[in-house]
C-alpha cells in the first residue's frame, strides 16, 4: 500500500511540474486491429510526454499492453472465418430443440448456415450405421453424434480436434472424471456431450402399500440389497419383485467397487487397465448372483405376464425398485397419470468411500471430411457442452413448458446450474443426484476401444460364459482372471492401432 501511495504522489508532482513550466506535450496513440479470419489483435497504445525545464529535458512514457481478443475467446465471432460457409449437423435427439439451437447459433454467427440433416435416421447403433453409409457416399455431416466412438475411429470418420479443444477456456471447467474420455494417444477424437445419471427409480406407492420406510437419499448398497429382499418377501403372494435390473441384468460389478474406493472407475477401469481379480469386483459379482438365486430380481415368464394381464411389470407397479437412466424420467409423470403410482429417482447407493453416481456419456464428433474444422468444433460445442448452448437450451425448454432435465452438463458452469434450478426440483431425489455429479464415475461403453469386442467375445458360442454362469458351472473366482486378461489385451491392442496411419 505504501508503494502505491508513493507512486501516486510522484505522479501528481510530475503533473504539476509540467503544468507550471508550460511544457510542450506531444501525444502519440496508435491502435491497430487486424482480422485475418482466425485472429484479431489490438496492438499496444503508447503515450509520450516531453518536458523542457531550466535543467534539461524530461520524458515520461506510459504504455498499455496489447489485448488479443482471440486469446481471451478464440471462438468469438471476429476470430473465425468471415467467409460465408455451410455446415451440417446430425443426431438422434430432440428435433425441435436442435432446430431452435441451430437458429440461435446462426444469429450469433450470421456468416455460417447450418443444415439439420434429417436423412440420417434411427438412434444408437442404427444411427451410426447410417453415418457409415453417408461417409461412403461422401456426405458425412460436419458434426454428428455417435453411439460408439471406436466404430467411428475404425472407419476413419473422426477428426482430431485437440488444437481447438485444448485452447478452449471452457474445457477447463469440464469435470475431471469426464475430461479424460475419448482421448487416444494424445488425440481427441470425440467430445463428451451430455451425462445421463444411472440411478434408482423407487415405486413409493408400493413401499407405502407394504409399510416399508423409504430409504434416505444417502443410502448404501447394503441397504439397497436388504430393501430389495424385503420388498420381494412382502409382495411374494402378489407376484411383486424387489428389483427391475439394468437392461435385463444386474450390474453390481460395474458400480459397487467404484463406491468403495474413490480412485476406482467404472468396471474397475483405472485409466490403464481393468482389475477384475480385485476382491471388490468378485464380491460384487457374487452379490448379484445371490439375488438371482433368491428370486429377488424381476423375472416373469410369458405365462405369468399373461395371467397378470400386464405387459410391463415395473410400469404396472409390480416391482419396488428399478435401476435405470435419467433418460427415462418421463416415467415419473406417466406412471402417476396412467397408474396413480408415485415414483422417485434416488441416487445410486454408495459404499465405504461415499456416493459416486454412475453416469452414461454421449459423444459428438467432428467429421474427418469437413472443410471447416474450427467452425465445426464451434458448432459441436454449441450443440453439446458449451455454456451459451446450454443457456439457450434451458430458455427454450422453459418457453415450451418442460418440467425436468433428463441429461446434464459435463462442465461446471454456475450460471447454467442456476438457470437449471426449476428443472431439478420437480422429481423427488433428482436434486440429490445433481448434487453428486462432481463425483460421477462415467462409463466406458461408448468410447474405450476393445471394450465392445470383449463382450462379444464373452458371449460368443465358443465361450458362452453367461450360460455357464447361470448354470453355476463357473464362478467369478475363476473367470475373473480370464476376463481381466482378455479385456486388457483387447483394449491395449485396439488403443495401439489408433493414429498408426498418421505416423506412417
């Protein structure tokens, strides 16, 4: 503080001296702005004052450093091409929202026209198959969603966007557990777009029917297992089961170890390898086999469904808890309106280390065929994880009367979360899920090479592991080592091939 005051006094004295001696002052200022399509620079401004006194000449110079607009925001409108260009975009999402988002993008960047491609149909793997057809025809969209990033890599569809992603200040706000996905040997070949929450739908009405208290939101997986058994026992005569599983099978081995150890990822992936021979993975696999053995997991025959007169036992209120993703939050309103069943969405149960919500990632890519990579990246960001895109999305959702979010930002934007508040209090348990997102453990299903091939190997007729496991012919203590060796081999080999063509 003393130094600042001294400088201020000297400045006043110098000014007074100049005024009293009627000095000749010359001011020279130059500001230069240069726009080249990718960079805009404001050069430094210099002001010089010359004072003649009886003892000589004194010169005082003040310099203001240059401010490079494009260093602050490399994707500001003046930092991209000024040419009139056309980009195309495709995903399997909400067409109405996509159209509105694209219109807002074009308002900000009026020289860019974006076409929403309707010719690439389907969702998931069907959509990706149609992308491959478009690539063959030379009409791959500039930006697109994909259900399996390695499939896109193997077909040469994806552009390395590291040069844009790495200079984007917003990417610093992406949650750490998510930021490292879709990076292959130093190349970023896809952008994590949204995260969906894997949680537990709870039939609150069924709990009330059997006088079973609802669990706390900060429950653990031992409580979850005990409750599933209690529900089954209470509703045995009513054909009620405790759990509706994740896509037809329990997934404890994928998620329980992540709850007991803060540094253990999905399916024990540690960033380098899988660790199925770890005791937590084996224990989790045995825990799910035990629930199947106790007949706690929803397992209706066609004859039973016919006699009960139901098509979907969960929707009709015959199952207490359902492991599912936030994309099915529509069930909360639908089940209440159609069946008078009250449903909540509880956070996934934790373990010894706390609660780490499993999340499912979607990905967006920039085409290897695009003529405008920087602008395509900008569009991909806008449609997925970008701050402005999210604020636009939430405003549009509010205007059309949406009540909840089924997908969530992958970056920690305070203003986005503030704007999202009205969409996360609507469903019981959802806010507790949201509060845990910074600790999420994302899946590897859609981005890790070799992972998909591994499960094909597990279930092929030569191995047929699942049939053997169901029959009790092989136990986790035995096949864990076989699986670990095979999966790590496939991942290592597949990862080594990525970028090999570029090196040759």
